[in-house]
């Protein structure tokens, strides 16, 4: 995001586009910032994340000519019988079936496959790191010493993060670098969740920062790689018509929604430990809140942006045992219908306890206690098995103070203006406003019929292409050393300080009767009551 920007001919769109050259060619017209040669080492190479997200992202980067000619992947997995060739076949099959790869080109894959290797070993065993060293030496033998850059991606359960980072340090694979410009560089990418609580997050941060410098650690939240999330800052700070209205004087409330149609699927064991608050609120939703509420940074550098996000998180009013019952709602999905097909309830999912009180839905009201946002409620909600897969930020403005229009008696309220930033799917932005319905006013009552309409922008329609997958953006940022879209240690801890009181309270006070909602609906009645108490209602995207 610190790369130079170019103005797209459609609607004056401005975007940062890194330019890299190599065996796949050069991107015409892109800024002259080139990724360093590097090797990506993936722990958890046979896992779901690697097959569904990481390799499709690498394939897209290859197809778009954004990989250095010497870029390579070393996949580390538990299966010792796997070979380079058999692993390549496994990944090829996954790419052919992937929803992330729209048009599979075997020529592109063969070029990437030639730079893909496999090492069988247990990441918990120190001897595995000797094998990794030997394989890396083989892969990088034609590079100059300063070109042997590496990043280690932990696509593994959080329970083994600590073990792997210790081994990476002790083995010398990731030495501590005081200078971020030192070459060759070594970086560590850690998936969420970063910690299970505030205490564990602090412990993990302390360990990681005792071994590596902050600039070597990339804490990933894939929501920040989505096009619309990045565009929130551009939309706010590059358009003078919106920023003067972005405050408590003009905004009634903000709704941030992350809804999923899917259930827990095969992740019942993980979900029983995490729940929706740890899984979605602590990272994704609070990040969207921070971007929506932050002040303009002095520059678009990583630390300047992250400084402002941390200020927002530290300004959020903490939930307390006294306020939680009226400020937050939890529920589980019950049997229902998704896309016309019956689905089971949460307690009937594999690896889920029959009397589980783990929430699959949560809604909460937060306040940012600063000059800009004092008194403006931010409503956050997320859940499994909801009516539609959608993530969005909806900013609702105050209704007009004087109802000139409406029914014959002036009693029918107008719909408030709402600005919606759609994160996924159908990425884009819409603005609703009121217009007069065509036709003459009724003479006797002078009644003018008014109706809401929308101005709508979508990336696909405007630019003739869909937005790049989040992991494609984030992996490229790791390669070029751009940290704006990654979380800093103080940012992680600030988010946990907000969420921890809610998680602890709910765990210590299990409900006598867990609220439920039918799969395919938009959540429980209790969530509607939460927002209705403030005279508002949830949007149904």
C-alpha cells in the first residue's frame, strides 16, 4: 500500500499496483517495485488452508506475472512417503477443483510446479528442521547469498505455533534481524487466531518478539486483503464529500456484519474451543470497525496506519459484567433450510457436544469514546448458517430533522440514507437516498410520494474483473515487505482486551436455555431486540 498509485480510467479509481518481473513476464504500466527472490516454506502443507487458499493464490500470482523467476515453495508435511512429484499432483488436482481459480492453465501450473518441492517431517520434531535446511540449500544453490530470502508460513493449528517458532529460531532458519533492510531476510507468517485469550496472546507475543524483530512477524487476517477493506481508507480520505460527514453529528449508527451460510462443517472440535466471538469478532470485525472509525494517518506507511487503528481499539468502551447482558447476544443455529435443502442444527454436527453452549452467532453494541464517535453505537454481528454469505459495513446517517414529506398526515418516516461497503461477495459500495416518485402530487393534500433508491458501484462491473483473492494480495505483500495489512503486536492485544471480558463472562455464565435461530434465518429474536432498544433495526443484505 506504499507503492506508487495509478489512476484507473473508470471512475478515477486509484490503486497501488506492485510491478515485478520474471519468468512470467512484466506487468505493463505497473509501478517499478519488484519483489525480492525468495522461498516460501509452508508448515501444514497437506492441510485445508494450503490447498484451498495458499496455492490458488500462488497460482494467480504466477498467472499474473507477479512471481520472481527464482521464487520457490517448500511444502512441509507429516506424510513421509510424499515426494515432490506426488505432492505436485495433489496440488494440481486441488487447483483444478478450486473456486479461487477461474480458468486453470496447465502451462502456468507447470511453471509453478517446477518450483514446488516437498519435505516430509513433523514440525514438532527438531530433526525436521535439519531436513528443511538441506532442501532449502538444494533449492537455492544457484542464488547469491543475499538472494536467499525466506518466509515461513504457519498454516497449522495455533497449538503448535509456539513449538514451530522456537525451532525456527534455534535452528537458525530465522535469525533475529535488527534492520528490516538486511539481506537475506527471514520472515514468519502466523495465521489467526493469535492466542486464545488476552493472556495467551501476550505470552505468544512475548515469545515471538524475544526471538524475532517485529518487522519479521506477519500476523495475518485475510479480511484485510479484500479489495473493499483496503478501499475503505481510499474512499474516506480521497473523497472530500464524505469525510466531513464521518462523525457523530451526521451518523446515527454503524452496522458491521459477517454472515456465513455454511455451518461448522468438519471443524466442530476447533469451533467448540473457539466459538464465534474468538473466531470472528477478535480479528475480522474489530479490524473493520477500526478502519471505519480511525483518524486520517499522516501517511500510508504501515506503522502510520496501524497507529491510528490501535488508537480506535484503545478508545472502545469496555464491556463489563453489568453492561454485557444488555449489550451482547449469543445463540446457536438450529435445524433449518439453506438454499432449499434441510440442514442440521449445531448440536448435531460432528465433534459437537449435545449440550454445547458454544455460540455460533453473536451480536454486540460497542461505543468509541472519542471526539469523533462519542455516542454513536457500532453494532457488530456474525454467525454461521445465516440467510446469506455476506460481509459489509453499513453506515446509517441521521434521518432528516423535519418531515416535510411522508404520508398525507406527515407521519410516515423517510428511510435514512445508508452507505454500504460490501466486503464480500459482489465487492462494491452503494448509497441509498430518497427521490420523488414520478407523477403529480395529490392537489388536496399536496402529498408527494417519496421512495428510496440506490447508487451502486461494483468492482466487477466498473473494471471488468473480479477483485483479487485476499491471500493473493497478502502473500505478495509478504514478498515485498509491506506490512500495512498485517497486525502489529499491540493491535492484537488491544483487540483481545475488548473481547476477553465478553468471552469470560459468557463462559462463566452459561445460559439456562441457549437462544437459537433457524438455519437460513438472520439470527435470533434477541438480536433484533438488542438493536430495537435503540430505535434501529438490522439490515438484511
